[in-house]
C-alpha cells in the first residue's frame, strides 16, 4: 500500500509468526503502543523495508480495512487512486493499480501489483507494472491473545527512481511506513469499536 504502500514485503516462506526475529527494541516499541519500522540497503539498488504494529482489533477486521481501496487514502495520505483492475481477492488473487501524488522531491508514482491472499493471515504481493523498478513483499497478520488483537508484519523489497541520495530515500520509506501502520491501526480500531458498539 505508501508513497510507500504504493512503494510497498521480501519473499519469505509461509509461517504463523513474523518474517524475522523481533529484538528487544522492537518488542519495547510494540509494548509502548508504537509501530516499528526499519529500512536497510538490499541488492540491485533496492531497499528492504521491515515493519510491525500491534492493533487492538481482530485479524478479520484489520484484513477488511487494509484491503478496502476506499480506505486507502486514510492510511496513505498521498494516495489519489486505488482500484482493482483484474482478478478478485475472494478467489485468492487480484491486480491493483495504486497512484500516489508526488511533491518537489518525489514524483507521482503509479504502482501495479498482484496480491495473492490467504484470508486473515497473509498477503504476498509483487510488481507487475507501473513506475517502480522492484517491489516484492508480504503482509502477515498474527492473532494475539484470544484473537482480540492482531500483530501486522510488513516486509517489502522495493526500488524506485528518485533523484535523491539512497540514505534519504531509506529514511523517507522508514518514516512513511511507520505512519501507514499507525493509520492502519487507527482505522482498524475505529471499525472494531463501531462493530462492537
């Protein structure tokens, strides 16, 4: 999903837990109610984005929010368009076009990704068109406690042509990914509160 979820996960095997070991700093951030994100250099000029957030809402609710194109602009504030152009996620896959508006430093980005869905726990996605050079990743949802909360883990190997130093691009990805996860948490908790009320 931003300028990130549009530029949004590394290829990893299916499992119930996160795609990497969460260290003490990550666990501390989650315990304090904050999303955590990190971006490191990868091969072929790409960046590897890793992020996680705990959300006080069931996985089914979080899943519904994160896959609803109508809600994307609430999570990715630069997104101007999100639409399904092929397939149907209810049948296990779709292709989505997402467009994020640019600014003086970042161009407008058209991103076309195929998502493969395993309901309420895994979305794998990869670039099939658009402006990104590389995008390959996944979202994982893990039920916490008795299922009343969800841990969302995001991984993405992404490369985009931006005329800026690579370290600044990585810092932007890190910051924007954390914002997207915070917004996903807010929207999911609002929906969960509405359903519960």
